[in-house]
C-alpha cells in the first residue's frame, strides 16, 4: 500500500493572514486547535493539511516541505536505509504529524508519520479523507538527480509513477489523490531571470471552476486588500519566469502567488 501525501508546510511571518487566504479562497477548513494555540495555523482540504508555521530566526519564509502518512514507520525507515544519501531523524513530540523527518538522496526533506502516532493532532485528525471541490493536487520539487529521486520515492513510499506526456521531463508520482512532481533542476533554466536553488517549487491546486475561483480572489481582496496575491510574471524577467513555470508545470492553467509569495499552479478539474 502506498504512502499518502497528507500535509504541506509553509514558513511565513504572515501565517494568520495566509490561513485566512486559503480558507476564504479555496474553502479550506481551519483546525479547531490552531484557532486557539497561536503557534501555527493549520487548514485542510479534507485530505491534505496545510501547515502554516510562524517564521523564526534563521529561517526564510518559504514553501518548506511535504509530509506523508505510512502504514508502518519502521518498515519505511528500513527502506530509506537502502538508499545512499538518504537519512532520517526523529522529531520532538510537539510537532503535529511530524514524527520523523527524512531526506531523499538529493537532500529534499519530507515528514513521515503513521496514523497511531501520539503527536497527530489538529487538521490531520479532522480531515475526513474526502477532498473539497478546491484541493491540493500537486506538490512540486526542483531536484538535480530527478531520475534517482523518483526511484527513491517509488521504492520507499510505494508511490506510483505515471507516464509524463511526450516532451515533459518531469517525474509524476501519485498516491492516487495527490501527485508529487519532480522537476529536473538546471541552473541554466534561470539564465534570463532570478536564479532559484533546488527545493520546493509550488503547490498545485485543482478547483471546481477556475473563473469562479478568480472572482472569489477578487472579492476577497475587495474585502481585505492584505489578501491580495503577489503579482507573478510581470516585467521582462517575470515573463521569463512565467514561461519557465509553464514548462515546469504543464498541467497548470493559471499561476498566482499567495500573499507571502508561495507559487500556486491552478487547474480546473
């Protein structure tokens, strides 16, 4: 049985604002515990929990990592040990859903948990398993050794690799509901724009009605201008970045960034 991609984490100084953005625009539910804790905001789409953590000293604001739920943690750790360069560390018990953090052979971190771990809380427990009409469908990572990394996730997490369309160099691995996208990284792709490092790239969101979603964004900004998405693709360099995003996420029909610069790739499902 394959692992389930069950959470995505963002680091942000504006974690309360981002929680309101994802709740208002995409209809995500706010975990009851996060309403009271002040530590972070967790929202969910019925299947995936989006954990928005407050930024701390030495940590950049960014799309940070994804997390999976497995049937048996110890078996998963044994499989990780078969891959050179991959490793893991057990986390403090205060981390909801993050019992263990591992890295793939290319150094990309991801969290591992299983259903009965004591630290599971909040939206990860409250999610019903049924995706909302607007939901996280893709999580994308820029990685240098994409072929090797794809084999790692197929072996360790039993994710199923789907064939990419002709000319698409990405790897697509799915748990049946959410797809992990591995984007082959080349610094030369950024020759005409600002250079990004390897790491998390974007969140893919499938919506029931793309034009209605755009109208909802406009309405949310009318009510609270602070929820305005950051412009994406403006100017010469921005235009080149948009063209690159379109090549790296060919499933996307519309790009925007949330109010703290996380890139979102939207498509109508």
